[in-house]
C-alpha cells in the first residue's frame, strides 16, 4: 500500500496569495494512500526540506509530492532532499501550482480547487512510480574535429594542449582552409599565412593530434561520450608513409593546366599536386579526373598512358592502385567546424531558392572577380606573385569598383542575412589596392558599413580617410563589358544621382554560405540546421557552441558567417566545453528513457523509424539452443533523450518511457476525470 | 567618376579633396555623412546644397557642380556646422575655400547681389573696423540698385536701436586697413607669380 506524503508550498506570497494552501493540504490529506499532508511558507528552504526528510523517516513514506513551483525550478532540490532521507529520488515529484495556477489566476476559490486537482493528479502518478537508477556511461576522452580551417585548427590545438586526444578530419588535401588563401587580414593587415602556417605545423607535430587530411566523415553512431565514427580516407594515389614531399612528381607531371582551386581558378596546377607550397601535410594528391594515367584507364587503354610521376619518384610512393579506405575511430565528443564557401554568383546554384546575379557579368566578364579571387591576386603566394594585374590582359587596373552585399541581404536572390565580414574585407581590399597601386582609384558601392568589432570601424574609416577609398551608398544595377573597360551602373542615394563608372576591374563581395554537403553531415550527426544550412546552436545566447545533440559542438562559419577572431573564439569555447565534458570519468544521465518489453515486441520497428535520435537498435531473441526466435527493438539508454515518441507509436504497447508509463499517464487523467 | 548631368570631367584622382586639404588643412574624407552640420545650419532650408552635401561632393570630386552652385554663397559663415561636427571636419572653412576657388576660376561667377553684399560688408569693416549697418544697407543698395528692398523693416529696426545713424569706428581702424592692404598685396603677388610661372 502506498504511503504518500504531500507538501504544499506557499512560495511566500507567490502561491499563498491566490491559493488557500492549508485547504489544499487538508483536501489532499483525505485521499486514499496519502498518509501525510502539510503546508509551509518556503518548502525549498532548509526547514522546508527538513519537513520532507523528517516525514520520510518518521512515516515511512513510499512517495513524495511537492506542490510548489515548476519542476524546472526545484525538482532537483526536492529529489536530492528525498534521496538524502533514503528514498529513491525518482519517487519524488512536483505538482506545479505556481506557474500553472497561482500566477495565472485571480479567483482564489477556483484557483484553490485547481491546485487541489493538480496535486491529486501527481499523487496518483507517484503511487505508480517505481525506483529508477541514474544511468552512468563512460566517456571516451578523445575528440573528433571536423574541418581543418582556422576554427578546426584552433579547437584541435586547444583540446590537445588540454590533454585530450584529437582526430582532425579535413576534406581537402591540406589543412588551412580559406584563411590560407587570404593575403592579409583585417583589422591589423598582418599576413594571413604568417600567422596561420605555424599553427598548421603545430597541428601536424602535436603528439596528441591525429591529422587525417583528404578524409571525410562517412558515418557516426553512438552518443555523447561514446561515438563511433567511420572516416573515409580518400585515395591520394600517393603512399603517405613513403612520400617525403620532394615535389619531383609535380615537376614531372605532363598535365599542367588544371585550374587551381587554391588560386580560385586564376592560376594553374598539375594533375598531381599539393594545393600550395606550405601545405600540411606536404604530400601530393593525384587528381584522377585530370591525370593522364587515369584518363587513359577510363578510356580502356591497356597500356599506361602516362607514369611520369611514378618514374620521377625516388621513393616509390606513387600508388595508382590505391583505393578509398575506411577507418573507425571511437570518440567522446565531436566539434563541427566545416566553415563556409562563397555564394555562387553565376548560373550554377547549389540549392533551390538561390539565384545568381546575371546582371553583374561574373563568369562572362573576365575582369569581374570575387573577394577570394582578389585575395589571391593580392597575395605574395598568388598566381601573379602579389602584383595586382587584372585577369583579362594582365594590365594594372587603375580603377577598381568594389560591390558590397552581393548575395547578402538580398531576399530576391535567396539570402536575407548579412554576411558580416564583407564590409571589413572590402575596406581591406581598397587598402591593399591603394598600397600596391598608388594612383589607383578605389570606389565602393555599399548599403551600410557594418563594422562592429574591436578596431573595426577605425579600420574602415582608415580606408576612406587615409587610403582615399570613395564610398558610394547604393546598389549597382548592372556591370557589363564595354570595349576595354567594365561599365558599372549604379545610383548614389546620398546625392540622388545616377552614377556610371568606367572601371578596369570589379570585385564582388559575395555572401558567405555554409559548405556544400553540410546538410548531409548534419543529418549524419543528428544536429539541426537552419534553412540556409547553417548548423543550429542549442541556444543563441546561453549555449552558443553546443548543438541540440549532446556531445556535438560547433565552431566557426558553419554556424553563421564568422570572421577569423570570431571563429577562433568559438573554437576555443567549443574546446573548453569538450574538456569540461572529458573532466568526468562517467556521465550521469536521467533514467527517464524508453525500455522495450522483448516479450511483447513484434519487431515492426515503427519506433526505429520515428526515433529522432537513432536510439533504437535491433536485438536478437534466441531460445536456449541458440535458435533465432525473433528480432526485437532495443533502446540504447545512452542515446535515448526520453521524448516518448516511440511509446506513442508502438502498436503493441511494448515500449515504455520510464517514469512516464502509460499506466502513470492514464492514472493522471483518471484522477482528473473521476 | 562621372555623375550624370552636372559633373565636370575629373581633374585626376581626387584632386578636389587634395586641394581642399591644402587650402584648409583639413581632411574632408573624415566626413561620414551623419548630417549633423546640416541639422544645425540656419540656411539649410534655403539652399540646394546643404553642408553635408558640400562635403560629400568635395569627396566625390564634383568641382564644377560645387563652384557653380549658389549655395556656397548663401552660407552665412556662422560656423555652427564646424562647431558641431563630430569628426573635426570644417564645413564652414570648406565653404570659404570653395568661394575663393569660384572667384579665382571666374571672378564673375557669384550671383551679383550676393557678391555686392559681401563687398559692401567688407567695405564697412575696412572703413570703420566693424559692421556699420546703415552704411552697409546704403552701400548694398547702391551696388545693386534695389533701393526699395526691405525698406518697410527700417522703422522697426530704428525704434529698437538696431540701426544707428552714425558709425562708431574702433580705435585700431588704421591697423585694420593695413590688414586689408596686406591681404590685397599678397593676392596680387600670388596672381602675379602664377602668371609669371
């Protein structure tokens, strides 16, 4: 027979003003199974908690109901008190008569009646509560960082320096990301490579970092503290253990005119290549699409069409037969830092709803380029060795027009957000240009200059005041080629006059978008993303680097447009969160998870299909001889988040959420109805 | 850059901005078009170009449009704009420099009445060391022939003692005249040098 104790709290005046707490305690005390019912001014205070402990000890209570505030507020407090008195904490529940009753009603009589109802409902539930044990799961103290840009590099280094083992996975042949392409960085104009490459080398040499470049995450299983990650090692066609990065293969390669991705197609590379001289790891990759050997194979030639690189390699590292390999890693936490790509200005759009800018001539007018291409033109390591020369005829451009907000803040083109970094890098571009071409004219078309950041506004003002950039407020309507010049038609909204400029070159500050394929990765990781593909943080203010999946964190521009300082700060924050997680030997989880009754389960696996967390697994049921009887569903308590969707879906009622069983819910409803 | 209609061909990159820096010692590029100057300008309701427009056009090298516009002559040089500018720009001094440039480019360019008023005012200062209102009015009316303009306001001004009948020259009138002469001499020398070169 149940022996329930009920404790009604006044919460000072909060409840007591509207609810007659003494009457609630009196009425509830008459219910069958309730052996103790009292009211008190502040139940969460020390004397209040002492009342509960004392009653448990003296009256041998089998369940406790605290009629007070929201369980969000004090469930832990009261469960701890109950646990302190020797009662299983999950036999203690709260009836919310504050947020759900006293705060929202005025009629004292009716509110008191409602409070009695609310308490009665929980009493009936608690009568059917069973003791539950907190789930303890071990933590694998290794972290996976996805993406080797500045955010991923920072996260990996912070984690490794903090004592954690790190697996850093990078899709491209080298780490470094977009930052390695930049010439100089705002707001200090320090050389991007100079501050980045030492960090890249540090990653490579760190004893606790396993760098996996030219790899992709293929599958993720498991849950916080215990993820199993399958990583695809794409075939480099070069044996990493033999190659010493001498570069002889690249010199020997006969294919020399492949547009370089690193140089944003403004330069050329060979078919066997490292993206840039400072690449980490400094091991080449054969681009099979362009390689003469593989092209010959694809055409069905029996004789090898080429093999110059293999002949040139003194160490026998070239391996044409290499295939993709799969590696499995066990990790306890994952940091997603996949970064961004530029919005496509031309016709090819990666997603429905996005439109290009035909009116800006990108792709048809050679002297219309995007921001990253300008970075390569201005970079000492770029295709022009740092000389600013326009792509069409290699002349020094005397007039450059910069267009801000190309894609950004343009709902008609499919992007309504501000890309945040363009105002700053355009100001930087005007400076770099004027530093290289002293008599050059830099004109910027802008809608607003958004330069919020330490030293940022000063930086944009410097572009205007010291380096003579002319800012014209307004969007450009059309850019087209007119003989030797690029015509720019715009409007100066401050003067109210149309503007027409004969430019030598036009640079488009295109919007930042999440990387292609981010949706697939997010689905693999069970994290949510917004309609643009940016990974959603768990809370925009209070949990900015966590995702809604426990153990998966986010850093850098895959979450929203971010500049370098923001990305680095986020990466360090994510690393701190992971290290905090790793400081526990075991993780404690609420035991309110789903459990399957194997005897009842028919193995239809509806539950598996509806589970948002992938917590449902298959379990074989065998007889004593080992014959397979049936395959049933089984819930992994580490993954289950206790949402109850499976319970609502199961046709045979064989899966139940602990602490919220059908029996308990029906009892609550009946308590109201009867 | 070419703006439709009013602008002259460019004089090389940003030449007006550079010339203004030479004339006023101030960097007009510091202007970020907040409009505080125009917000305080007593003539903002009367002129086509307000102080912030003038600053912007200087930065855009719109020399011809600026020098041809009457607005620079309607400026009262009260200097409220300069006083209030958050960025240490000097719209009043810029306006002054533009007037100088307009006169140098073509002495007949200012509107006749406005030039007459400026001349009449300077004459008063030259002869009395200060502004003598009645003399100013008489001088202006003789220069423009607008004899009956605003006559109706005279009795009221006289009654409130705003219109004295006798000038009160300051003690240092001679020194003031010497300043005028020195300025004229310097201007002659400068123009002679220009012609010589």
